[in-house]
C-alpha cells in the first residue's frame, strides 16, 4: 500500500504568515492597475491582449506575475513601465495616473541591456547623470549601489568581462540608482543557468530586504514565483486577465530548504492548476510516422 502526501490547502496560513499579510495590507498602495486593457492591430483585425486587468501592489511588496505563454505578461509590464500605451483603463503610481516612462519606475529586462562601451561604474552612473546629478555625486551614489549588489572590485570592468549573473546585478543596481518607487523585472533570470538563477534569486531577496522598493517580477517558473513572492498574480489568457491573486503561505525569510515544505508544494500545485487546467476532453494525439527499422522498438 503506497502512502500519499496530504498537502494543506494553499489558503492555509500560519499565525505568523497571516500577521505578515495583515501588516502588508495596512501599507499604502504603490502601484494600481484599473480596468487595464490592450488591443493590438493586425492584418486579421484587432487582437485583444489584455482585458479588464485590476490589481494593487503594496509598498515594499514583492509580487510575481505568472501565466501560460501568450497571456500578456510582458505586455503588461511594458505598459506599467510606460513603454507601451494602453488602450483601456489606467495605471496609478501612489494614486496618480501615469502615461509614460518616469523615474518612479525602474526596469530590468531579461536580455542584458548594459552599455558595452561603459564600465560597471559608468553604467550605474548613467541614469543618475541623466537626471542632473553631478559627476562626483553620481560616482559616489553608484559605488554604494555597486557594493549593495556585491560587485565591489568590479566597478572598472566592462560588461564583456562579467558573467551573466553579474551583468544582471549591474542592471539591477542601475535601475535602483534613481531610487524608483517600484522595480519592474521582466523575466530577468530567464536566460541564466539553474545554479546562477538560484544565486540571483538569493541576491534579489537580500537586496529587497535592504532597499525601500516595491518589486513586480514577471516569471514563467513556478518555483521562482513561490520562492520570491509575497503574492502571486496569475494571468489567464485569450485575452489576458487576472485569474487569481494568491497569498503565498510560506514564511519569511525565504530559503531553498522551503522548496519541499507542504505549504510551498501546495501553492505551486495551485498555480500549476490555474496555468494548466485539466483538459475536459482527451489529449490530442499527434500523427505517428515511424522512421525506425522494423522490430527496433523503444521499451
């Protein structure tokens, strides 16, 4: 007789976790989406990518957005960053409508967006100088952020001399240097190998604990979403809309040892159900063309 693991409901919270969420919801709202929608034009007619998206992100919250491929995750974060115009609704920062990019939002992309001709220090200084800081002030500020992301000693290195994870730490430092209200991250660790990705998740959590910043993080990785988030926003698709917002019942501070905890597994299971719901009909079978020798079967 095989024993089965009885997982708790993903909605069950320990008293400590429940208290943490109570305090979270007492904070002011940093970012809001109200009736947000996006329609693209195409040769076949209008395509609705996002419809009636509504959610709030509280100050110093770390919220992950996850959903099936094509649900509009990257479109959503580009709209929030002001890089893509919306066609319906509004985006609010501290209750004020926004219609374009601004220093109140920092952005980190999946691809490495550093200037290859600038050193680490000069890359971090770039935004500070663009907003009017003097050379001396920008350099002093940049060095603080470089130390915060653990890259002291590499300030005079160029991007081509850095590993992928180090480049993304520079990108995070550059985005944070202007002290934005919210840091928007579009699958920033998606191109990294598994070991480097785990290290970067740890770095991000350490940075988040030490900086007064709210983080909205796009990911396609279920473990990453549960590991990082206070709450997980799950997007449905065709068109993209909010399916559910899950309060992650895993205690803080987060460690990789929690990956096998029942609360972690239950939350991951719920996210998986929402993204990949059970099929109502039998799975579609692909046509089979045998291209092996007769009798050469895989067993």
